[in-house]
């Protein structure tokens, strides 16, 4: 019987070691994974108006907490890749888990001359988890021909 107990202990220890070996790569992968998207901004549409180009952005806050205020420093590039202007877009409050549409008219800009939009950073980010909520895990996309970068 003592050898049966030792055999049982051996198999139990082997199972434990095997389980740990399988778990370690999973833990390492989680540490290397990109941060989860907490805030996404999509350039949804652009429309030429008499005053300039109206840009419509769809913002989704998936951080789990309301963002009281966020202002993004934004760089607009023409179709040749040259800076057209640096501006601030005030997205105001972004409640958690509720999409919000924000529109900005860029005076004097022709929509067909806009090539890229760069979110350069958050000039203001009033969020319970801190300013990193507005920049870490930020995902950008576009439904237009204008590329979003960040």
C-alpha cells in the first residue's frame, strides 16, 4: 500500500506541474496583450457646408465609468500629407456604454482637401480612472476616405 500512496502522490504532483506549465504561457500572453479598448472614435461622416467642412465623430466610452469632459488636440492633414491646421475638438461628456455623436465644423476647410486626421493627444480628460482613459486603449477608425491616426 505504501507504494500505491507514493504512486498517487507522484501522479498528483505531475498533474500540478503540468497545470502550472500550461498556465504560465497564458499569463505571459495576457501581460503582452494590447490594452483593451476603452474609448473608440470613428470619423463617421464629413459634409461640406457654407462655413467649412463638418466632421461627424461617433464616440464610444467602454471604460466602465463616465468621462466628464475630454478635449482632443487634433491635427488635420491635407491630401498631400501636409499639416493644414492644429485644433482642439471638445467631445464634452462621454457617458459609459452610450455612443455619442459629436460634430465639428472646421471653418474654411474643403472636405475633399482633407486627407488624414491625427488625434495628437488629450488636452483635457476628466475621468475617475485618470487621464490615461482618454489615450491608453484609444481606437480610431473611419467610415470615410479620410484616415484616422493616433
